[in-house]
């Protein structure tokens, strides 16, 4: 995005709205390639309703939509999908005589622009969300939820979005919550078969058959059990948050920049197809002045934890400020890591195709060697390359091999 384009996107004047939309649509076109490959990196992160905060004081209506558009553009240009898109574009619900009718007009108004660009997204009804004022465990909830999900599934299929969707069903359940997870999963299996269910948990025998995307925290990743789950057809992602700490990589401010990047090389090496991150705009307090993130009870999370993006202004504004978030160096390194993953997957694909064709060539030999070098940068999840120069050497070798395969 050039300075002139950014100025246009930040201009909220009435006469500039048509130009603003035209520039937005062209920039959206710049990220059309996201999610087009079967192996596309499924990097998902949360963005809070920060458009309504004091930093963007007074942003309402069209202004708020512009702020949201700038945020989504930022995510997609960094090759990350927000897993919560429905802050401003929700589904209308009406119940009459026990029959639920959904209205997707508002939902489509926002999602038609963005969902074609992502590799994965969290679907409506996730997190055991209630329907028509009936919550999980209440009388009438299962039947209403099934009606809701059937209509959602049919709509997503008609739009061509169904295969990208997943249900983040519950967060970090204790064993005493497994029964609730199974009960909700049973509703989804019956009403929306084929829609994947994600759980932030390592593969557990008690939950087998009820989860499609196992997502353990990084230090709970067990290669043996996760590979076994993948062999059965499940996906495996992972996540970091306020933990784990070193020697594992994470996204804290005071960790070396290579830590934020190398995690995605780990994804490639271990065949883990997604990364989940809990928050990007956790702005309790002033993130510009206080790097440490704290829980409500005062417990410290870590420097920069949940704060990969910063408010567009350093102090609360007296008038609406229509601007996107400010990027951190860590956010930029995450994008670099995701693009490294793309390079590695592209070369892996080329090497496999050449081997399958029976090719005997120097470029195949060099491609195998480059991939072996990439694997050597990650010995284990706690033993990995810390020299950026070495990482760049390997990345350049991978890029060179891709060029030779393109000749």
C-alpha cells in the first residue's frame, strides 16, 4: 500500500467514499491468491472490537465499517485470517411457532468481500453459541441449534465457503467438560455433517470421533499421537499464548525475532497445518506505554502477549480516527514465517512431482538438499536455529530451487 493509497483509505469525507471503496477493492484484489492451494497455511488470530475503543473515538456506522475494512486488509496482507468476522455483520434470527428463520442479508454484505480470500474461518454458531435466546443446556436448545446449523451449512455451501469453515467449539476444556463438548459436537454432526470441529486440546481417546482439528498448545504437542490422528484423517494445528515460555518459541516482545518466524518452519517440518493465536489487540491499559499484558486478576501474561497490533494513534482522539492498526515487528516476522512456509510447501510439491515422474536431474538433487537443510534448522520444538543469517541462507537456497523448477 502506498502512502497515497493509505491516505485515501484514511479519508472519511463524504465525497471520498466512492474513491475509498475503489481503492479498497483494488487492494483486496492484491490478496486474491490467499487460500487457493490445498496446503495453504491456516494461520488464524483473534481481533477484538477495537474499532469502538477510545483510540478510534466516535467511529460509528460507515466510519466503523472503514476501520474494520482496514483491519481485515491488514490481516490478509499479513496472510493471517481473523477467526472472528461477525462483529458488525451478523445473521438475523426469527422464531415463529418453533420454526427458526435466518436472514443472511447483513452477514453476506460483509462476508462477500472477505471470505473468498481466506484459507479458513470460524463459522456462525461456534463456541456453543446460543440460538434465539436459548443457551447450551436449556430446554429447546438442541432442536433450535440444529435448525440454525442446517440453514448455515446450506448457505455456506451455496456460497462456496463451506469447505473453509470450522467450529471452534470450546477453549481448553478440562476433562469434566468433555461431555459438554461431545453433546454439542453431536448436534453439529447431525445438522451439519462435514463441517469441521476444532478443539484446543491434544488428541484424547475420550473425544475421538467428535473433533476434526486437534489444536494443542505447543508444549503439549506429541508427535506420535498427533501423527496417529492425522493418519485417521484428522487435522492438527497448534497454538501459543501466554505460554509456553523459552526454550519454546513464542511471540513475546523480549524474544528474538527469529522465534516469531521459526514457528512456521516447525509447522512445515511436523506437518502441522495451522496456527491459532488467541488475540492481537488485547489493549487493556495502554499498550504503547505498558508492554506487559495482564489478566483481570493482575496475573502477568508476558510482554506483548496478545498485542501483535497497536492502536492507530498513541493517545485517545477527540474526533473519529479512521485508520487501521499499527504493526509490530513480531507481526511482520509472522508474515515472513508464513511466506517461508509457502516456499517450503511449494518446493516440497515440486520435488514430489519430479520424483513421481521419475525425473533424474540436478534440480531435483538440489531441491532435496535444500529441503534437508530446512529440516536441519528445526531439530526439535525446543532446539532450533537462532542465527538469522543461517535461516536466510536456507531460504535463498529454497528460492533458487523454485526458480530452477520454473525454468
